[in-house]
C-alpha cells in the first residue's frame, strides 16, 4: 500500500512546483493566455481529463479488491484515496477546462457551418 501512495503523493505535490508556469503558456491558436479565467491550456486540460480517467479506473479496481477483502483496512484506504483523487481532478477539470473546451467546440462548429454555407 505504501508503495502506491508515496508515488501518488509525489505526483500530486510536484504539480504545485510548476504552478507558476501557467502565465507563459500559449493557447492552441498561439495567443498568450492572459485571460484571468484561464489557468490551464488545452494540453493541460487533456492531461487533467486523462488523470480523471486513470484515477477512476484505479479506484474502481481498488473498490473491487476492498469488497473482496472487507477486513483489510489498507485496501479500503487505498480505494478511498484514489476515489478522492479522481474527485479532485474532476473538480479542477470542471472549473478550469470545461467551459473553455465547450467554447472551442462551439467555435469549431460555427466555423464549419460558415464554410458549408460558402460552398453550398
């Protein structure tokens, strides 16, 4: 159990070391992200979304293991920890990425509709 928690803790804490770099990131269109509501760029949002998926898969497996061994407190703690991390990543994605991604999708759809009207 400790072998798994320590790498996860290091992974989670290492993100705060690089938290200051978000000001120099570029958006997909090359513009600097100087909008006060943008903390993460699209690549970082993708990584966050992938992190949610990874933690959900690991948490699901951990819950199954915990149910198979209901007396093993370490298995329950692992399952709880992984579920909590999935929740935290989901919150970050929801707050910092969801609206930006939805806006980008709408802009792409609008652009395709305009191109379609020009051709038709």
